[in-house]
């Protein structure tokens, strides 16, 4: 993750269902380990605020929406697939890209 980057996230849930609670728990674990406090998370209960779900065109819950940094991304489900979540948030892609860049710039003699 690049320094100075802040993630703005919205998690849409439908009450306190097991899927919603699992998604929230998993997301908090990922955020605390991978994002180290550079995020803002808003949890929206679509049963209490259906107009917000309608405005943001949320069709299923739980849904995680990454608002910033662009592009906007959505992940539907209980977020139990950590790798899928990280790819959806562009975090894993950046780490893989960084590794590939490091390999491109490494000394070929070191690899031997």
C-alpha cells in the first residue's frame, strides 16, 4: 500500500444476520491487519436505511463498496475469501505489482 492513501469503504448489511456479522468481523480483521488505520468504514443497514441502498444501487447484502481511492469497486458476500477481498480493494494487486517491479529491477547475477 502506498503511503498517504486513504480507503473510504461502505459495508451494506441487512440487519444482524449471520452473513452480515461474518462480513463485518472479517472486514474489520482485514482492515486492522492490512490497512493499519488508513481507512474509514461506514456500515449501512439497508433495513433501516433502504433509501441509501437504492441510491447506491445495492441489490444484495452484504456488499462492500470501496469508494476511494478510485475506481469504485464492489464485493458481494460474507468476505470470507480474504484474497478476493484484497484483490477487490486493489491491495493485493499492488503488492504483486511491487514484487514484479522488484524482480524486473533486480541484478540478473543475483538470481544465479
